[in-house]
C-alpha cells in the first residue's frame, strides 16, 4: 500500500485531524437531530465548543504517543497501552461535554449517571478510531519506507560493485601493484590489502544502514592510499578531522563515493593533478563534512545527475527524512566543494516517521 500524493507529513496530520473531528461534529449533530427533531443555534455552538476541546486533547494525546516512543512498540506491548490511554482520555474529556451543555443549555440542563456513562463510551469509540487511524498511517508509512530502503540499498550495492569492479579500475590497480612487485614488494602488498578492504566493504555495506564515521574514514584512507600509489605526486590529500566527529554515524560508502567522484571527474582530468581535502566540523548535534577537490563542477541542464550523487541524495533522504542536507558547488575557479550535514543518529527519532 502506498500513498499516491507526496505531501508534507505535518500538513497531512493537520488535514486528517481537522477532517476527523469535523466529521465527528457533523455525526453527533445529525444523531441529536434525529433523536430530538430539533436543532438550535445553542446546540450547534455547544457541539463546536466540544469538538474544539476534543481536537486539542487528541493533539496532546499525539504528543504523549511520540514522547513515550509508542510508535516503536510491538503490538503485544502497544495494545494494552492504547486501551487504557483511550479510556483515560475519554474520562478526562467528558467534563468538556458537560460544561458545554451547561453553558449553552442552562435552563434545560440535566445530568445523571447514565448520561455520563454513555458519554464516556461514545468518546471512547471516537478516540479509539482516532488512535487506530494514527497508528495505521505510521505502520503503512514505515512499511513503505522500509521497502524503499531495501530496494534502493540493493540497487546501490549493485552499482557500487560495478564501479569498484569496473575493468578499468581493476586494470589500473593491478598494473600499479604489478609495477611495485619488483620495485617495492612491501608497498605492493600494502596496495593489495587496500584493494581487498575496499572490495570487502562494498560486499558488506548492505548489512548496515549506518556505520561509525571512524570506520568510513578507514575505507576512504585505503582508497586514497591506493589512488595515491597510482597518481603519485599528481594526487595530494589533506585531512582535518575533528576527533568528536568519529563517534557520529554515517551511511556506509557515502564519503568514499564522493571522494571517488572528485578524483574521477576532477583530479584525473587535470594534467598536473590536484588536491582532495576532507574536513569535518561538529556544531551542536550536527556533523558537517566538507570535501574539496581540484577541478570544475559543470552539470549539464539536459543531462541526468551521475549515479554517485543521485544515490547519495536518495540515501540521505530515506535515512534522515529531510534532516540532512547535501550540496555540491564550484569553490572558486579551480575547485569543487561538496558539503554534507548530518544530524546525530537517533534510531527512535530518525527511523520513525512522524
């Protein structure tokens, strides 16, 4: 099941809220009219006042659901909480109905135990349907998101393997190692280990949504060391890594993809080579990555964005739900700057859509 319209979740929530309680208001007015055959202005105002109160309580109920992380609970633990919470909400909101009846029908106002019990039962039914709809939406939303993640991660893995197993890449890497076997056997062995690490991580990356930034940096360093052996003095690498950034978590192979993109489309095309630098900053709860490389970013209006950049944007959107950002622009006349901002990974907040 998929939602056909791509709409902001906050806007969708308010549309559903207003629609549900408006329907409840019309339903209760229609029921009252059928039973009494009369419908006064005071009655309408009283029902509107009651619906506004019920609307406010349901919004507070939603806050409790999110605050208590009920969206993460399995059904056996969730169901009793829903039953008790809905009953409590029905009991708490009953006075609003009584108050509105008293204010707008002072002369004919009467109250008895039967009316109170009936009112609690009615409100319980309304809030139970509201709760069912709220959790059902999140179940479907998260189910669709997991399907999208699995499909995209499989596609990314295949394309990543195509990139790393590209005959041209393997040919150059093996030729580099071959040349080193006689000249520098120790360095040749190191290059083989680096290539092995890159390929192994490509095969394993689909098993995790995120990995520690420290692990990602190890992959990048292996890749740049291997490319450094190939380009020699044409490739210069600079690091400015904040120690506090190492504990953050990032999508696997994300940084390596950006670095590879910078070398392939930038430095490799320059006669004298160039520099690639990786800089990290931690500001509050956000990790800022800045990758600079020599070259020029020249996207063609009629040409689709390369897979590396496209997949990075998609993964960030799926994992962080618009809390992360990705930008790539020219940095002066001879450089390209890629900036990625990631929030601190929190499974309870990021993986559950609200």
